[in-house]
């Protein structure tokens, strides 16, 4: 199984965000003296792991990079939008054949929900 892992200094807020806002199911979690984390099933064979940076033996210096964002492909953008537990922007059409909306997690990581409306140019 492939997954993305994020370390955060805001573990409780970030774990709550992914578990409640889009309601991704938790598939694994651990809480030890030297490590705490949760792994979520994002669908499509992808999982997201959240690690509590403050519990690591050597916490990493965390810097946000504009190069990182999470994209969740969905079959029905309106259904995904309707499941949000926070205020989210209305889905918009793009010029490149998709309909999407984007929210930010508590660490400022953009999370985009995307439905392909045209198959031309889509490599999925």
C-alpha cells in the first residue's frame, strides 16, 4: 500500500481535520511515548499518514512549502462537497476539464477535491 506521510506540530488538530472534515476512515493508529500517528484511507489505493512531530525523539524542523498539496480525485464533486464538516468554497469548473474545490488543513496544506469532467488530457 502506498501512502504520503506528514509530520506536524499540531497533531490533534490535523488528525481531527482529516478524520472529521472529509471523514476519511482511520485504518491504523498508534500512541507511544516516542511516537504517535494515524493513517487514513483517502480512497483509490492511497493513504495519508499523520505523525506527531513533537513526540519524535528528534523532532524535525518543519517548514511549509508551496510545493506540497494533496489532491483527492472523486467521482462526484457535489457529494464530496456535501460531506464537508467545515465551510468550503463552492466547486468550480476549470479550463482543463475538471471541477474542484480546495480547503486548507490546520497546517496550511492545500487539500483539493477534484472530479474529472473531461477524459481528454486526463492521465488517470
